[in-house]
C-alpha cells in the first residue's frame, strides 16, 4: 500500500500538468460544495420557504445525475478541454447567483451549475486517468479527493466567516476567484 502511494505521488510530481489538473479539480469541487452547503441558508434568506428549498436541492441532484448521464456524449462532442471552462463558468455563475440576492437567478444558475458539474466530474476522472498506469489510477484519483478534503477543512469556516462579515456576494466572489485564477494555467497545460 505504501509503495503504491509513493509511486502515485512520484507520477504526479513528474507530470506538472497532472498536478495542475488534480489541484484544479479539488478547488473546482470546493467551490461547488460551498454553493451546495450554504444553499439552504442563502435561499431561506432570499425568501424561499423551507419546503421549496428541499425541492430545489432535490432538483440539483437530478440535474447532476442528468449531466452525468450525458457526460459521455457531450464529452465526445466537445471534449474535456471545452467543458472545463464551461463548467467553471457555470459554477462561478452559480456562486455569484447565490450571492446576488435575486432568487430566480440563484436557483436557475444553481441548477445549471449542477448539470455542468455532472458532466464535468466523469470527464475530469477520465482526463486524469488518461495515460496513467492501471495500478496507479485509483490512487491518483484519491489524491484529488485528499486535496479537496484538505481544502474544505479551511475553506468552509473561512467562507462562513467571510459571509457573516462581508455578505454572501463578497464571500462567493472571493471563492469563485480561485478556480477562475487556476483556469488559465490549466488550459495552458493542454498546449504543452
């Protein structure tokens, strides 16, 4: 087990593009999770009754599942590198929509982002796995999960504090800047 982890980390260190992809994925899903984790509080503050909040959150699961179902077709049609900025813009839009104070915008962009995330997640896993030795694939995918977990440990309370002190829009805008800032270097990875 220890050797497998060492070998996987050696592969990641030897492939800067793969390392960028893993970090980007972890931070993309951090923003996505922050949108989802705070959705109930944000939507309630915007006047949506609790029974309807449950419907919206339930609908997000359906949107993610539908996106996942279409992922293979959409991935073959446009490819991972086209979906990466689209999914990023969708989740950034959802974050800003949540912070906007406009209920219809928040709900609409949240549902759209969950569909895009449903498409993006399997495409990301396939892109990470591309060209990797079979024995290392699961371990390298778990590196992204580990990075996501480490990020959420500090992002969740920091985001909550920012929202409390500065408001939802400022907190979501700051969180949205992170994957946006990483998007350009990630897309440059493709050109190498």
